[in-house]
C-alpha cells in the first residue's frame, strides 16, 4: 500500500493525531538521536503539519511554515520517517509533499531549512543548496540550505 500525505493546520489536528505526532518526534529526535531539547516550542500552532500514513499508521511527518513565521523564507522542519520505514524513499516523497504544500498553501517558492549535515546530499537531490558554514543545533551538526 502506498504512503498518503495529508496537510493539516494545527486546529484541524485531532487530539490523537497531535499525540501521535509528538510521540514520533520524541521517538526520533529525543530518544533515537539521544538529544535532549525542548521539542514542544509553541511553533506547532503556526505550522501546517504534513502527515504521511501507510495502512492507517502515521510513518512520516514534517511541519511547514509560511514566510516570516519561522525564517524569513518559507520553511520545512521536524522531518521524520519512522525507523522501520526508512530506506524506502518515503523521506524523498515526504519532502516532495512538504515542498508542494509550501507552494500551494503559502504561494511561496523559496524555502529555507536547517538540515542535519549528514543529510546534505539527500536535500541536494531535492534542489536545496548549502548556504554558509555549518553550526551546532542541540549538539548536532546542521547546515542552512535554500531551495
């Protein structure tokens, strides 16, 4: 069964969807990456959330922002695929869905991301280009990238 993506504003999320999003983000960014940081950052209320389901299971997620709500340009963040579903090109499909949602919902075509440095080639394949020097974000090497 293919993965299906659904963009939702914060106020459209059910309590169960929000709970599942926060659980997945904690699983990947806090537990798996062993990174202690404040994930619940009040930005979720401004974001549009891209939910990716396969067989009714949430396996992919990203949040997108219109220009000015996070960075000057539109942005995509908190990109994740559950561990057991990686290496199946779902990350690429999730990013395509997020980019399309930015284009359609925000009428924005320049997108800025703060990417984990090891994913540079992945984001290059999607048209993102590294800008400036790398930096540490929550103890993890990151780079600024623009599409």
